[in-house]
């Protein structure tokens, strides 16, 4: 990033709120349809109060720049949404009706402006928005809607974090003001988790030196730690939500444009007309999650079990030629088929979530996360479960069934010559090696695939594009205004970036927590590895947002969402697996393949005792944490009640209370040529016009934007037809 320090394209976003990347299809009939849809797009945006500019986006596309045209419209939106927050119990205090003083005391953050602008773009027209939903219906040619990165901030952000050992509240608040609470909650969770890892890392190192593997004392302490961390984070979520003014914001649900209702009915509580979908029909579709989970177990579990068996046969039974190469066969099979099957099952999960037809984005996301967690639980932990609870206890019984692989391999040997094998014995180090792989090697591989590979891929893509531009003899290079060229080049690059999905990062951290909670008793140094990894992870995720992805929409959140339930499950399940592993491996080598050496009732008793101890400790820790937080929460409730009572007395019967009762409360200001000319006249009186004003005055109003956009579409369509003929 340092190389772009003085680049003029990175100095300013020219007051752009959002960029709409609009694709132009190659065929003439579709291009005509895209042109008509473009006119509707600009009309829809200007009707709700956006100023628009259009530029050539390259690669048969347009870039439509939008910004909220007036500060009055922005302040009206902010005031109404903040008042709505208060009425829904999100804010403790009602907004002051003296707007000048109110916005001076509580100014609009960049994240708040961008969030409200995005809602104004995407909300349905009957709720006061433009109704633009990318890639859906009439907006199928809208590839994406994204805000522009603030590269000065990104540069300082990466530089500051790369020189700090520990992130503080100011760092997290800075993320919240730029990227919204949803992203800020992830980094807050990551930092809290990192701080809590200091204890299990130090204790685990001591246990590794003194206690060794499979220590019951380490298992008890690790389970206690997971309980304390889980309950601490639940309290930390509430504290952050209160400080950020978003506690309870999940009650204000944003509707999904893809929701398909069956009928309209009157809400018995509010009297409003609402869209209804049969809960029984949704329940019948939710039950499909059961066969989905079974499909995941059969497909992924079968693949892992097959590779597991092949690996045991090759590494521990087979002694023939090419063994040093054949040992890589299971890894190759998993590398080829696991991503393919995971992708197919993820698409199936997306499809199942779609047909469940949720009204709101949050409920849709929660259902999808549940399915993804099942997928990742199987792919991440099944191999270790097979080793700990199948290979070691039942190895002597199951290994004879591996003769199938021996019979298959025998077909490739010289006739009459026996396949060279050796007598099989339990490998006591296998379980430890697996844990080391998943907690060290896999973390390094994940870092490479998440940061290094995408960066290298972009560099190669840019190089190829430059070469193709130099070899292009048609002269179809984009002709920009010189003073805008650097800026537009940067915007075109950002339009090609992937969208940032915080769910991917949450998934990675939750699965990592599972390794620590479920299996660290096998290798006590697990937390040490994760401590180092997570310091790097926070910085690499920051770089991913700043460099590798489009700037995320600054959505609000009051927690880490459905991932909290996943954390709770893994914390509880850790008490079960740790007790079982300690019991089975109490003599370090385990049952050595003879299940008769396992005392079933004693194993069951140890599991039940560990689980009940976990539940008791959880209740105690939860009670202590709640008592610590209660005074502050009571004060918050008292202030909220007093302010609500006061505001209702002041505004009872006034229109302003009606305007803030629901999400559909926005309108727009009509942008006219006269208004823009008057604005230009006032600017000329003030003095020299800056680059931002020049950018937004090149096209006078929606009519001129439409005219230039249609001309660009015609040029792109003609170029596409010319290429098609060649």
C-alpha cells in the first residue's frame, strides 16, 4: 500500500456514497433491455434523493456513482432512524428535537451515513426506498452496490495494527465507526478470545512439561476455562452493545427482497397490513435439515472414512514398492474431492435456506449458519473422532477388514507374488500427529489460502489484463477525463474485488475454539499455537478487508449472532469428549485395539460426571457474571423508561411519532436542474471549485446521466457486436 501513497486516485472519494456496477450483456436484445433497466435505475435513485453520475466501467459495464444530494435529507433520515431506535428500545435516550444542537452533540458517523444510504437504495419503493436489489428481477444487470475504500484510513489502520501487540477499545471503536458494528463485533470477539488464550497457553505449556498428555487435571482446567470464556463473552457482548447504542437492534429486522408471501393480512396488534407465509409450510421445509445433515454425514463422512482406511493400510500395513509416494494418496483424494463435495453441499444449504423463505435477513442468515456449522463440524473433527474412538479402541477388530485394500492392490502385482505387508500394530502417536496438523500446519495453510493466494491471483490477473490491453488493436481503451483517470481506475479495480463475508472469519474462529475445547487434552500446546495464529489473524483479516475485498456494508449488530450458540455447544461438548479421551488414554497408549479392556460403565460414569460438573460450574459462573453487570443494566433501564415517558408526553399526537414507528419511513427530495444550477451558482460565488464539485457537476441531473449512460451502452453494445463478428 505504501507504493500508492501519493497516487491521486487514492486521495479522495469525491463525496461518492456508493458505486453501482452495472453490467452490459453482449447480445443486442439483452443490451436493449439493459438500457431500459438503466433508465429505470437512474429514475429510481433520483426519485428518493440521490445525485447520480455515470462513467464507463470497462469490461462491458458502467459505473453509476450516487450520493445523498442534500444534508437535509441525510439528517432527516438519521433523525427518523434514531427515533425509531428509541421507540424499539435500542437507544436509552430520545433524540433532541433541536436538530442543530442534537447533531452537534451526536454527529453522524461515516458508517451510519453509508448504512442509511444503502437502505435508501435497496428498500422497497413502498417503504420509501429505490427498491434496487442486485442480480434480482429487473435489476439482474446490477452486479454489485458497494462503498469506496478510504485508502488513507486503510493505510494508517494497517500500519498502526502491525506495530501493536495488543488491540484496545479505541482500535475496535475505530472499526465500528468505519465498517459498522457487525464487523466490529468480529474483531472485538477475536481480541477478547486472544486475551483469554494467554492463560491456556501458559498453563498448557506448563502441563506439557510437567503433566504430559491426557492429564485429567489439565482437562478439568481447560473445561473451566471454556465455561468462563463463554460466559464472559456473553456479558461482553451486552456491554459493547450498550456502549455502541445497538443493544436490541436485532429486533429491528430488515425484510428480504427475495421473500415470497402467500397472502396479506392485518396485524392484530398494530392493525397494519403484513405479508404472511404459512409457518407450517416453512416448518415442513425446515425438517429437510434432517436429511441434509444425514447427507453431510454420508458424503463427507464416507470420504473421510475411506481416506482414513486407505491411509492406515498404506502407512501401517503395506510395505511394498512406491510406499513413500502412495502415502500421499489419501491427501490427494481429500484435496480433490473434499472442496468439491463441500461446495456442492454448501450450495445445497443455500438452496434449502432459500426455500425455507424467511422474511428477514437475520433469520435467513441464522438458518444458513446452522447448516454451515454442521458441514464444518464434520470436515474438521470427524478424522480425530475416528482415531480417538474407533481406530484406537477397535483397531484389532476392524483392521482385518482392510484386506479389501490388500486384495485390490494384489491385482497390480506380478501373478503369484504376494503383496508385501507387515503385522499391524496400533500407532500410539497417530492421534497426537493429527492434532498437531490441524492446530499448526492447517492454520498456516489457511493463512496462505486466505491472504497470499488471493493477492498473487490479483497480481497475475492484472498482469494479464495489461498484456491484453497492449495487444488490443481495436483501440477500445477507455477514454477518461484526465483528472478523473486515476480515481476511475481505482474504482474499476475495487468493482472486481470479492465481497467481504464476516461469516467466513467467524466460522474459522469457532472451529478453532472447538479444537481447543474438544481435543487440547491430547496436545496441551494447542493454545500456544492458536495464540500466535490469532495475533497474525487479526492483522491478516484487516489486510483482507482493506486490500482484497470491497468495503463491507456497515451493518449493525448487537452480538456475534448464531455463532454464539455454536460456541456454547462446543464448550459443552468439550466436557464430554475430554472426559472420554482422558478415560480411554489414562495409560497413555489407550485400549490398544482391544475394546474388552474398556470398562463401559466407568466410561459412561466419567462422561456423565464431567458433563454435570460442567453444567454446575456454568450456572455458578453465569450467576457471578450477571451479578457484576446488573447495576449498570438497571441504570440503563431506568434512564430508558424516564426518557421514553418524557418524549411520549412531549410528542403525543404529533406526526413525528408516526414517522418513526416502522422501518419503512423514508422519502426523498426531488432533484431538479434548477436546484443544481442554483447550487453551482452559490459555489461559484464562494470561489474556486474543488475536484469533488467538478466531478458531480459534469452531468446536470438525471436526464443528462441517462443520456450519457445510454450513449455508453450503445458504444459498448456496438463494440461487443464487432468482436462477435470477428
